[in-house]
C-alpha cells in the first residue's frame, strides 16, 4: 500500500475544556454529572470494553460479576459509592453499572490470583462459580506510566514530568479536560488532567499545597475486600495532605483494594530542597521511599515494584517485566541527554524543554536490529504527557490525540499567584521551539504508532477489518521511515492472522512469514512467536522447529508444555478462540492456560 507524504505540519489541536467545581463535594459530583450527560458514554463503554472477550455471553457475565462485587460490599468504599451515586444521578446513568466500571482497573491489578482471592474475601456470600470463571478470559490492561523529576535550572522549582499509558486510546485523549476543584471542608485547590466521563481528580494532579500526583498501576496477587477505591484514596490525599508525611499517614489508614503506586512531588515554600515520594500501596501494606531531587540530576520511575523480592514474571501481565526494562532503557538515554543539557546549555532545563525531551521518540538508526530495540518511554498508548509545577501551580501538557508525541502543547497560567482565593485556569496553545526540524521519517514513525493503537482499539471494539487495515497502515508508515519498528505491527498482524485464518494455504503462508521475523524480535515477543510457529507446525503436520528450552519466559515455557497435551485436531480452536493480543503492553494474553 502506497501512502503519499504531504507535510510534516500537523493540524493545530484544540485546547481541552476547563471545568471549575467548588463548594460541596457531593453537589459538585452531581453538577459534573449534569455537565457530562450523554458525553460520558464514550469513556463508560470503553471502560466496560476492558472486560470484553470474544463471547457476548461472557461479557455480560463479567459485567454482572463486577456489579455483584460492588453490591455485596467492599467495606470501606462508602465515600466512593456516595460520589458515584451523585455523579450517576447527574448523568441519569445506572449507578451500579457506573460503580462497577470504575472497579475494573482495580481488579486488573491482580488477575493472576483473582479467583482465589475473591473466593476467600467473599466466602460467606453468593457469587456464582460461573461468574468467577469468566474473569479468566479477561485481558490485562494497565495504567503503564512513567514519572520524571528535575529542577528548573533558573527558578530552582521542582518539575514533575508525567506520562500516562492507558488503554482508553481514542476516548480518554479525545475527550481530555482539566478539572479545577476546591471543596468547602479543606480549601485546597486541585488541578487535574483527566477526561469527560471520569469525575475523580486522581490520576494526574497538583495542589495548592505544593504537591504533584501521578497514579501508577502495579501488579501483585493482593486483593483486599476491606480496602477503598484508589481513586478515592488519592482524592483524599490531594485535598487533605500538606506534605509527604501526611500522604504516608493517609496511606497507612486507608488500605487499597489492590496494588497501586503514587509518585508525588513536594515543593513547599521555605523548604530547603524539593522531595519525591515513591509509594507502593498493596492493600493494608505500604512500602515507600523518599528521594531528594538534586540540581542537574533527573529521577525516573515506572511500574517496577519497590519490593524486589516479588517475582514480576510470575504475575499477569507476564510482559510487565520486559515492558518496564525496555522503557527504562529508553528513559536512561533521555536522562543522559537532559542532564548533559542542564550542565552545558546556558539556559539549562525549563518546563518546555523538559516536556519536549520526554515526549519525543528516540531516534532509531536504520542499521539497528529490532531485537536490540527498546520500547520508548513515550509509548503507543500514552494518553497524557505533562510537566507539573507544584510550587507555582502551572501545567505544560502535550495537546491533541494520543499517542502524545505532538509538536503542540498547552500551558496554563501560574495558578497559585494568590493562594487565598480560587484562581481561574486559563490555557494557551504553543508549539515547541526547535533548532532542528524533525525529519519526514520521524513523523512517519509517529503515524505508525498511531495506526498501531487504532488497530488495538479496533480489536477491542470487535472490528476485524479495522485491525487488518490499521496494522497494514502501521507497517507501511514504518517502512517509509525505514524503521525496524515495522516488525512490531508485522508480528501482531501475523498473530491476528493465526487467530482468524483457518485455510491451510493461509496458515502455511503465515508460518513462513513468522519464520522470517522470529530472530528479529525482542526476547519476550520472540517467545510468543515460538509458540505460534509451533502451533501452526502441529496444525499443518510439519516437524516442530522449536522446543520449550528455547523459550525464556518461565510462564510461557509452562504454557508450551500444557499445549503439548492438547490434540492437534482441536489446538487451533482452543487457543485462537481465547487469545487476546495486547499491542499496548507488548503482550498476548492466553486465558486457556487456566482452563
């Protein structure tokens, strides 16, 4: 497919709306519901789509399961439920369905042990067995995130660069907005980046107390019925905490349902140095570290657990360890460049240059091998990329649709000019200043990643034609850029063809292409490629080329062994009907491993 390249000048994106809420908290959630009415459907349907499977009956059962968990009571969720009730009334939406939708990300944090945990936690109540087993067919979709912290070279103020990777591509980013809230009981102004249909200021925020918040998802087997929604916990922290010690205390007294992480920047008036809190909340247990931010140094965090004793490769999604390592590799390259700039450039580092550095794709040389390639820390599913300045209350954020790799960004005014009053938020659209014009190839790569995520969104919406179309477009854009990244959509195209193509001639063609690219894939994707090749060889009655010893990941090695016990006659049906490719986290989920 030939694609004409017209111009590197992307159209100017629109500025997101700003919504101000102040006074009574419950009333504000109701008013926000009235404002979001009808427009919330895109996010709600996409949230419910996170638990979609190839079977409509299973989808309905999964929704019913989340409703029942919510109805039976997660003990400490009364505040969360009250806010959801008022928001639902404004929306004129089913309160139970809405509450269940916002519990979905919680359950996704502990998919590996969820059935056992739910059986234990709800042992006295009736949740039908068939509903529990529907959860095994769910895919794992995440808040994969990165946070960078640095000091402004001129002002000495803390800058918190936050990247939010979230599977709501095409909804969260297209309906993004800024919330400015100030409730009666504490008088703290909170500025948050979110989306229409998502009422909590809990994912990316900064407060008039000099704190910045970034919520990150992490994965363990912890499920705590007596916990609170993470969105309510962060809302409480943002509105009540005056410093990092307050946040730690709130975390100790407000256990979570599943495992999450907060990266919090603190830049207080009169304080000697800015500080950063790295906080893992795992039910009733917390682990944290407080870091000092030094001049000319950059701190970086992602989704790696603080407790190194927990084996991440044993927990779904199995790709998370590799996913973290690759993004960390990219981040280190960016950090070296940023720190060099801080030391050598007379202007050092400011908010604009910091945002530009973290939001731009790393250059890839044509000679680079894909097996040595690392996923960038700005990923295909990055729906927010912003720099938060907690001391002055200012936000710099990439504008436009995801992935957030645009040349355009918006900046707010300095909101904390007078902390005694509720300050109005204004936005201005800007374009990065550059001494070096981005190449045509760079913009082709950005388009390639956009098409990849459109393919993922098509799959989530059960649009098979859209999957094939957007993956082929992605491959074509990467080929025009002469980028080895083309192997990424190419592999997933072949994975989908394995799922959907049953004619032996098509399967043989697919097998040949897989053999051609297998050595050019990163280790974790290569393991998945070994599995698909072996399945096709068995289905086509060829000699098997690979053994389980060649697979590196222990869980995929176990899956290889389990599949050896499945008859060749039914192998394709057993595997293809449940497999769930996740391009957003570089993984394929195989529910049949639990059956």
